[in-house]
C-alpha cells in the first residue's frame, strides 16, 4: 500500500506500526482503505474511533469507546482475559498520554485498536488544550499480550 509516499508491506509490519498508521491517516477514506487492506491479509483486526471531552471525564470516555469499538469490530469477544488485555493496553496508553494532570480544557482524540494473533495495541493521538492558543498534540501506544 502506498502510505505517506512510501510503500508499506502490510504482511510485514508490526501491529504497533499499523496502529500508528491508522492514527495518522488523514481522512476516513484513507483510514478505511488501510483497515480493509490490513484485515484482508488475515493477520490483523482493526478499529478506529474518536473521542472528545473535557479533561474531567476523558478517561472514562476513552475506556467506553475502546471497549465498544473493539466489540463492534470483532477485535475481542466478551471473554474476561480479552477484555482484561484490552483494558491493560488502554491503561498503558492513557498513562503515557496523560502524564501531567490536565485540570481544565478540551481534548479531541483519535483511537486505534489493532490486534494480531499475539498482541493487542491501543493507540491514542490528538489535541489537548487548556486554551485554544496553546494546543498540544500527543501520541501514545499501549501494548498487551493476547491470544485467540
């Protein structure tokens, strides 16, 4: 696939790379093309969702969105060890991106969830703004072992 002006062999990239590529896709068409091609390899299951909220309730919205998208897209089943792995990966990504206490402001995020036969990855990318003139972009990944 031609992505960002270089060739990507989707059968050879890591689950982490795919999660980042999905986060950085510029529009829904590119995102859907990448997801479709990745899933057609038979190696990955993917989802992308978006969350916006204020700083006081962003964590709960992220968790709800990640679980909902993962179940809807067939990335996980309602099996305790799969839900646990997804929540651990989400917690890792959240810890990395929310390393400082954001007391006020708005947050707009894209979330990617990618799974292969051994790993589940949650990627988070977006804007954090206590004030619109000091908008910050951040990206993070959380990775957890999972098995089918």
